[in-house]
């Protein structure tokens, strides 16, 4: 932490040097708790994000898909698409085909008839009417030229033009007079405004506001630099405190738990596994094998009893092959026979019996 007074760079005055050290001390005292609280909040937020928010978000995403997306996809695929295809087919059969037939067998012949009437009747009549209209228009144009246009041109040239020139000359003089009056009034208002407002404002800006602004800029710059310096120093302090707390937690909780797990619980678990669990598992497997063998023997006995009872009541079926007596099977010299199979009460096993 560089809180001592450092040599002032070139261009900085004594005011900057006098402000820097107190501002940095005060800002450091205020920023350190905020930075440590911020780091704690960041760590807690990362933990909650990894353990709570991200799994919860995945669950909510799956639920949202199951509740909103998949039903709409199924509705679109299995309801709306077939319904749309059916409506398209129905519209084609009910609207498109009748419209095509109406156009082909009604509108086209009607259009041909109207075209024949236009070519044979309306076109000659229109030509006659056009010739009559052209003659009427020519007469009206001649009358309008000599009754309206020629008198209007004379009136404009010999009456309105001289009067307009006189009015324009009077307007120019009036505009010049108004311009001179407005210019004089504007000049007077300019000098009055300059003397009463602009010069005092310029003096206040130059001799009051600029020096005060420079001092405030220096203070703001030093406060900003102090905030950045204090934030970095607080980050180092927060990192050191976090590492210290992590080391304390490790040596107080984690290492004793690891030692107990490694020195005590692991050997005890091995002993319990070797002495209790494995014998119990072997005994359970042996009991299960014996139970399966007994159940198989019981099922075989039941099937034989049903077969004997059926033969006793119904006799042998016609054409049924005569069952030959079962030949005795020679067991392997190292495998026990069924009467001598391993039991829970026997001390001799199949692996030790010769």
C-alpha cells in the first residue's frame, strides 16, 4: 500500500500534493469494508449459481419445454397440419375448381362478346363523336382566343404592368425605411445587452468560475485516483483475508476430517467389509442358491405330480411315445452330486472335496 507521500510529478502544484494524501487515507478507510463485502457477495453469488440457480434453471427449462413447447409442437404436427391440409383440399374442391369452371365457361365467352360489340359498335360510334367534338372544340377555342385571351393580354400589358411597377417602387422604399429603423434599434439593444449582461458574465467566468472549476477538477481527479487506488488495495486486503479464512477453515475443519477419514474410518470400514459384509454377502448368495435349487425341485415335483394325475384320470394319449427310463448320469469326479451339494450346515465344500 503506497499511502506515503510520493514526489510530485512535473506540473503539479502544492495544492495537489496537499490534497492527495488525506483524500487517499479517507477513501481507503471507506472503501475497504465495501470491497470486502463486495467480494463476499461475489463468492456467495458464484456458490449459489453453481449449486442452486443453474440446476434450478435447467429444471425450469425442462419444465417449460414439457409444458409449453412440446404440447404446441404436438398440436402443430398432429392437429393443425392435418387440419390445414384438409381445409386446403376442401377449398380447392369447393372454391378453386368452381371458380375455374366459371371463368372458363362464363367469363371468357362473355368477354369475347363484349370485345365484338366494342369493335363493331362502340368504336365507329366513338370515332363519329370524336370528329364532332373536335369541330366543337375548334370553334370554342377560336371564340375564347378573340373574346378572352386577346383582351386579357392588352389589359395586363397596358394597365396592370405600369401599376405593378409603381407599387414595387413604393414597397422598396418602405422596406428600406423599415430596415434602417430595425438596424438602429438592434444596434442599441446589442450595446445595452453587451454592457449590462455580457461583460459582467465574462468577468465572473474569467475571474471566479474558472479558478473555482480548476480547484474542483483537481479535487475530483484526486478523489477518482484515490478511489481507484483504494479499490485495488482493498482487493489485495480482501484476497489476503479470504486466503487466511480459507487456511483457517482448512486446518480447523477439513484436515481433521480428512485425518479421521483416512486414519480411523477407512481401516474400520475395511474391517467391517472383510469381517461382516463379505461373509453376510456370501451367506446370502449361498442361501439364494439353495432356495433357487429347492424351488426348482418343487416345480419339477409339481409338474410330475400333475402329469401322473392326468395319466391316472385320462390315461395315456393315443400315439404318445412311451417314456424310457432315465439313464443315470455320471457326475464329474470333482463336482458334487445333487444330494451332496453344498449346504449352509456342511463344512465340506465342492472345492475341497476330492
